[in-house]
C-alpha cells in the first residue's frame, strides 16, 4: 500500500493543529459565557483564522460544542474509572478519589467548567452529547462493583443506580473544587471535606442498601 506523502502529512498535521486551535479558543471564550451565546466569528477570530476556515473543521458552533464534550469527558474518563476501583478500604478510596479529582480540576479547569455549565445548558445537541457520554460511563462503571463482595445480591438495576451516584458525585466534587480553587486554600480544604462526607454517605448507603429491601420484602 502506498504511504502518505510528506506534503499530505504536513497538510493533515496543520489541519489537526487548526482544529485544536478552534477548540482551545472556544474553551477560553467559554470561561465567561455559555455556548449558546458564542459566535462562530468570535471563535475564528480568537483562533486566528478566517471565519470561512471554521467550516473546514466544524459545521456549526453546536458541532464544535459536541467535539468539546468528547475532549472534556475524554480527559475525565480515566479519573472516574480509577475512583470506582474496588481496591482499598472506604477512607482510602475516598481520599484517592478526591485527590484524583482535585488533580484533574487543576489540570483541566476549562473542561470541568464547560461540562458543569453545559450539562443542563441551552444547546440541545451538546446537552444530549453529554448525557449520552455519561450514560456510557455509567454502564461501564456499573461493571466495577458487580464483582465486589459488597455487591452480592444486588440486581443489575441497583448496580446501575450505584454507578450513576458515583458518576454524578464525581461531577459534583469536580464542580465544588473548581469553585473553591478561586478562593483561599482553606476554601479548597472545606470543599474537599464536604466532598468526602458526601462520598462517605454513598458508601454507607451502599453497605446497608439490602437491609432496607429485605425488610420491605426483598427482591
């Protein structure tokens, strides 16, 4: 098979670079506004390209927003997978989870801000893309506790519900830490303590979930 010519390779690399410049420009602009108020020309100008060049990479601002969802949640995916790992005891897992999320917030604040704002925002394709990607995360996360002895007797529906709680709590914790990062170190510490208590509550509920169902007649 004939290989890619040097000229074609350079052209493709430049295209990827321009596409990423548009994504980065949009993220920067979205620090102070929502996607629904973002203009194509505004993004193109911030990226340093002509407005017509925008269409070589995205059909619309909404299409760009969907690409941002993939980028933002793609960076969060490994964090969620690690935080629900069955290894370690309760407090160790909580500390590990908060530490990982805090590191993610520090590394990708614009991603966290974008998802927090647009998850329930006004741009429907972007909102649906976030929901679809999070649903895939949830289904994947549900497989982790399935092999854990603590989940013996749980139904598939309950495991999915637990996974949803984990995913939602990861996003809530990220938002808490992002908001606190603009304040003092004490504010960040308080946010971490609140997040730890919330995660602890999820763990306590998990430990005693079947107690209540058995009292009500079981499954």
